[in-house]
């Protein structure tokens, strides 16, 4: 199959590369010439384990190509995936669809034979209907089919999530289109992915509802963790105890700092606002958003108690600052709230992150990036384990930290409280 992927962000670049690896001819298009030139030279604009090798391999074999010419690339292709960004509009929290509609307007001039136009970006319900209208404006005959095929990949696990998905959702009621797409995805279906054909609007909503549900699950365990801290129960036992019920499931029950990233915060806000347009109140999701927005305050209150409100001149080391491990993404990371708070209170902060220095903290007083975990930890009063990188899972704090009576606040519950107690280390986790 000849595929054209428009937008080389997370979803576009990973999907395009994996489709090429599955044997398709793929052209990835982006209007950013610099990005396209870099990709042709094997330089990947995002941090994603395994992606560089896969891009290089498929570019070399000529199954994967890069271009800035949208019109030519669409003309040569049978299937076009729209993977451009859908950021939230600041003034009303609604998804900004300008990039999607601009692409649709450009595509309509390049359709001279039947093509399938797919939205892979997360788009509000009825976006497919609007794209269809834009495309129909120039066409007498309907030479295209507009489909919703949402992507469920996670940053840091993107290749595995793409190649081994739980399900492939195809939103179209057109039989011919469905047959072609089932064939495109057949390598994944034969490895166990469930193929679901549904309406376009349902496919669009499945993506938002999935992210909202996962955000709810995390928020639920975060609130249960708050309770556990008050009554001397380890929340990890609760996650296991409830997660073994197959109706609940054990994943996404890890408590931590607020959920962040480019998806959950954006998509929970977007689904609430989308529902409002259809006069529906999603009160549960609204409450999840509020709870998550308050999560950093709860963590910082606990920290105040741990430090007995004495922040001034305390040397604090942050291990990891991104919104989660295996990514360099800082979007909506809880460290963006915690670090300025601690800097204002007069603490001195060292931070280490496997993905390097972050410009977001450049202007903060007494905050320095340290290249090496050993040096970052050397003389600290307090360690905050903020993300769950493997690099942080087996540290020997007693030999690394030269000060006596240091404290560990493990926001990801990476260590065993019993072992810490045995080693006489002052240790605090989440919900324990
Ligand atoms: C999320 C979804 O998991 C993907 O399925 C979806 O495709 C993607 O959004 C998207 O819409 O594009 P992602 O944002 O990459 O993926 O990251 P997750 O691994 O889901 O983590 C999101 C946030 O939840 C992170 O801050 C993470 O630390 C937090 N989290 C996750 C927890 O606090 N506890 C958990 O048990 C799981």
C-alpha cells in the first residue's frame, strides 16, 4: 500500500515508520523543511527509544521517505493519515482544529482517484464530518472516504504500542474502505490485536473516552493514596487487591504526582468542553480534572510536613523532571509546579534527568542541572524521586549521599519501605 502521513510529530512519525516496517511504501510529510532534512539524515526530533534505528533502517530500504510537498505526496498515495497537532485553545479549552482543516483544504486539490483520508490525531466528535464537507466542496463525485482511526500509543512505549496494540479502531461505514484497512492492519491482527469496525463518530469518541477513563483511574488511586497516608495502609496493596479483579484490571493504578503529558490533561479538558456543546455535563471528568490540578499542592503539603516547614537553604535533589519516564517531554509535568514553589521557599535544587537540562527551569533561582546522579546526590538533605526511570530504581543512597539524616520522598514508590527502614533511611512514598 502507498501511504502518506501528514505531520511528523509523535503519532505521525511512529505510525509512518512502523507502517513502513510492516512493508508499506510510506511518505511522511511535514511543512518544517529543517525537520524533514534532519529526518532524511537520521536525526529524530523526539526522544523515543528504538525509533532512530527503525527510521534509519526503513529509510535505507526506501520504504520510508520524507517530504515537504503535501500535494505531490498525497497524489501518489492510496491512504492519507492526518497526524497534525490538535492543541487546546487557551481561551475556551476547546481543541484547536485549524491544522487539521488546513490540511483537508490542501488535500482536496490532489484527489483524482479514490483515496482513504484518515484522522489519527485525537479529534473531537464530528471532525470527520467537517473534513468530509471540506473535501466535497471541490468534488462532483465522492472519490474519497473519510475515516477515524485513533492511535493509542504512549510516549516511551510508542513502537511496542503501535506494533502490538490491544485493538485497532476503524470508524467507517463504507465496506470497501473497511476491507482495505483491515488488510492494512492484518499483520497486527494476526498477532492478536482486535479489529473493531464502528461508526466514525464512535471511533472519535472512543479515543477521548479511553484517555478520560485512564485519567480517572489514576486520579482514583491518587485519592485512595491520600486516604492510605492517613490510616497507615500501603496503597500498593490496594492497587494489587483491587487490580486482580478482572473487571477493574491492575494497570494504571500506580499512584504518583499529577498525571501530565500532552494527552490526558488536554483530552480530559477537550471532552468536557465537547460534551458541553452537546448540552451534556460530564461531572465525573470535571472532578478528575480538578483533583489532578490540585495534586501537586497535596504532594507539596506532604513535603512541608516532612521538612517541618523548613525549606530555607535545604539542598533538594530532583531525580527526573519530565512528566514520566522514557520521554524528554516536559508538558504538564508536575515538576513545573513543584520546582518554582521550592525555589521561592529558599531551597537549593539540583536536578538530574536522563534526557538532559530543561530550559523551563533556566530562570528559577538556586536551581541547577547536574549531569551525573552521583554528583547531584552528594550533599543533599532531601531526594525527590519524581519519575520512574530504571536509572533510579537501584541506587545505594547510603553510599551516594554524604550527609547524615537525609530524607527520600519517593513519588513513584520505587523502593521498599521495609528495606529503607532496615537501612535506617527516612523514607516517604505515596499512599504509604
Ligand atoms: C496516553 C495514553 O496512555 C495513550 O494510550 C494515548 O495514546 C496517549 O496518551 C495519547 O493520547 O496520545 P502518554 O501521555 O504517552 O499516553 O502517557 P501515559 O503512560 O499514559 O502516562 C500519562 C500520565 O499518567 C503520566 O504523567 C504518568 O506518570 C501518569 N500515570 C500513568 C500514573 O500516574 N499512574 C499510572 O498508573 C499510569
